[in-house]
C-alpha cells in the first residue's frame, strides 16, 4: 500500500469519529478551540482576518496561473490544478457526509471575527486546499517557494480557528485529506497520466 493511503485512513477514522460523537464530543476539541479563539491578540486580529479571507483563492489561484505561464514551471501548475480539483470534490463530499455545525453554534460567539459561514464545518476547506498546494510544491518546487507557501498554509489554517469558524479537528482533517490528495496526485503525475495536459498547452 502506498504511504499516502494511510493519510486517507487516518482522515476517515477522524471523520467517522466526528460523525458519531459530534464536534463538541471530540477529545480536547472545545478546549483547544477556546485556547486559540478566546485568547485573541487585538494587534494580530487584522492579520488573521486577512489570512482567513484571502489566503486561499487570492493566493493559490494567482500562483498556479503564474506557474502555468512559464514552461519550466508548467508541470507544477498542472499538478497543482489537478490536485485542487480532486481536493474540492472529496472535500465537499466529506462536508456533507459528516455534516457538522460550526463552533459558534455551540460556544460563545463573541470572538467571531468574520461573518458566519453557512456551510458545514468538517473538514476545513481552507486547510484542505492550502495544505494540498503546499505539499505539492514541497515535492516539485524550489525550496524557497515551498517553504514560503508552507508557512502561509500553516498560518491560514491556524487563522480559521483563531477567527472562530472552525474546530481544531476540522483543520487536522483538512491537512490529512490535503496530504492524501497532494501525494495521490503527485503519484499520478509521476506515472505520466497528466502529461497529455502539458502537451495540449504546448500545441
């Protein structure tokens, strides 16, 4: 069995546990949420709101587009795009399958820094996408780029709990699923399955 399937198994174990006992019933979930969300630093609030609002689409879509322009990085862009598509599909399926409410429905909402989302909570779509992208870059991009984007991914993921819209387990689940989609797509790319896309773009 490929190593990345263990990430999917770990994600499924957490997802089933969350489904069975609910987010508030998960070990340390409420405690960790309060430690992060209830102890906001006012000077950091605008940064965290910025990261949570703009750290996904407004960073990763332009980055992927920029990588697509240049021949040397086109392969990275194609792999990123394929991995993002897979992540969006499996992430949405997981959200509706697990169907969990956001933290502000259960705990004090005074520390909610952004408008409350109306969709389900588990897994965090932000954590899923940014971790997916960062891990793809870790295997394909220059060190300076993937280190910057890995830091960005960690900060965006942390911001989702900080601003009050996700449980810690949502972020953990997002990273596990993001790890699986990233490494699965990288394996597919290594087998040459995505090569036809690059040929189409060269035509």
